[in-house]
C-alpha cells in the first residue's frame, strides 16, 4: 500500500479524532503564516450535511403520479455546516481598519463565509475536500488501500 493510500485510510478511519493542518498559499508580511486545522466529518455528520443541503420536490399530476422531480442544493448551508463541524483552528489573514493585514483566529467569532476573500475560501474548501476524501483522486487512493 502506498504512503498516500495509507494516509487516506488513516484519515477516513479516525474521523473526528484526527485533524490535519494546511498552510495557506498566501504571502504575508514578516513572519506571519496563515493556516487552518481541519478534521473530517463523521459518517453521521456527512449525512446531516446532505440532508441540510438537498431538497427534493415532486410535482404531481392530476392522477397523483409524479410528473417531475426538482432538486435544489443549498450550498451555503452545506458549507456553513461543514465549517462549523470541521474547522478545528485557524489563523487567517484579514484586513484591519488601518489597512494592515492581521491574522485572526476562532476567538474573533468571525463569519468566514462573510469575511474571507473568494480565493482563500476556495482554498479552504479544497482543504475540507481533502480531509473528507471528496476529490476524484481520493477514490483511487481508497481503492488502492482496499486492494493493497
């Protein structure tokens, strides 16, 4: 079994007891380093995330038979749920009132969806996808681990 497959299985098996730290791909002044520590969703949390974010509505005909299925995703609710559950700790850059960049953590009680720039939020979502094994390459890693 490759080291990557082994790591994938360890993360998947450990669940909420294992976290992983990622350094943000941003250049900051001085010695500052932006980072996040995230953990994977548990199986129950993954189901809850889907239940919160997916709504299926059936349009019925006069005879009572389903004519159409309409699916809606509340991506914001899904991301908010995941951030609440998976984000263990962080120090992320924010602009201060005087225009300087400062690192802020969870103690500031920030709504990251509201405050993070889109590029930094996209990176954070990649981190969450990594620990929750949602990337296409993760299926191959898990398959290799099963076969190895």
